[in-house]
C-alpha cells in the first residue's frame, strides 16, 4: 500500500539509495558529512518556515501572548515542511561530494534558502538540491559531483525505474521524466549515428544510474516545475537540449545540473502562458485516501 504522503515514500527510497551507495559502491562519503548536510537543511527549513508563519500571523494579529508566538515553532505546517528538507538533504548526500563539512553546510543552507528567496506568485522555481549543488560548486573549491558513481549495472537501473515509478505515480509527474529521457536519448542517438559509433556507446551513456536518479527524483520536484503538462514537456526538452550542448560542446561533466539551474527560471514564463492548478501535497493525500 502506498504511503499517503509521497514525500515519505521518497524519503524511504532515497535513504535506501544512500545505503546502497555506501555499502555496495564503495563511496567515500563520511557519516559526519551526512549529518552536517541533514542538520543544515532541517535547521534552515525550520527557522525560515517559522519566520514565514510568524509574518503571516502577525499580519492577522493572531498573537495573544509569548506562548502563542513560540507555538509557531511546532505548528503542523512548520513540522511537516521538514519532510521536504529531508528529501533535499538526501539528494545532496547522493549527488554532492566534499571532504569539508563547511562546504556541505553551505550546500544545505543555500538549497533550502533558495525556496524562500526565489519565488514567483508564491512558488519557488529552483530545485533546492540542485541549487545547493550549484552553490557549492561555484562558491567553494573542494566540491564535486560524480555522474558515473552508480555505473551502468542493470539492477541499479531497474531499481531506480521501479521505485521512481512508485513516487511519480503518486505525484503524477511521469510526463516530465518521459519528455526529458526521450529528448536526451534521441539527441544522443542522433549523435551516435552521425559519428558511426556502435549502439553500445549510446547504451552506456543513456543507461546511467546517475542520469536516471536525476530524471526520476530531481527533475520531477512537483513544487518547482511548471504546472501544466505542455509547460513541463517544453521545460524538460529545454533541459535535455541544454544538457546535450553543455556536455558535448563545452565538455561539462556536470551538464545536467547546470542545465536544470539555467532553465529553472523558465518555469515562471511557462506558468503564465499555460495556466494550470498548482501542485499541492494535501491534494495528493486526498486522492490516495479516496
């Protein structure tokens, strides 16, 4: 039976991936760095969510005493928002590498802060984990990502597809992953054919565990991507095209992350062109209950 909140499902799956990576792929990530990332994300989310709730209640003049102000810190809305922060922290643990705790803390703080700083019509448009990765890569000298860390083992690929499908079924964002994978896979296939390479090369490039993790779990963040199906298709294809260009013409090994960062503001325009209901976690829970 599917868990009611898709965020909990995603937390379980990402936690499983992290455990698999550490135990079967010989990752060098240290337990103290994992703790730093999670702490920085959760504390930043808790503080900023509380500040936002305080501002709303202050405008409504809902405070009666000091106790009511302090209760903001433990309101259901603030505490529930920590689930999203935990997802962001797990994404950073899976994709970002550094041996410096300060670098990982910077990534976590910037990732969560981006949700509160970069907003349009009360919606954030940067993927938090991706923003944290870009912040760490640009602001520090000791951060890196390893796109090939999962290899191309079939059982990893099947695991990502299966568990990713469970999450996407809950949030209803399969179209985003399909549009990206078809577009990027098609561009890689055309290049492969043009260069006269064997299809083993295409399979090696396209069937990457890191690519699927990105496409199924990062690219599909329902709170930061376009609301409409048409908007999501155009948005996903733009990311696929820019990834292809950055990877093969600018030789960026981190092309997928830079592409998502560059294209993310396009969400604002696409939401204005094609109006559609905004994603709401409560609506998803109601659908599953019924």
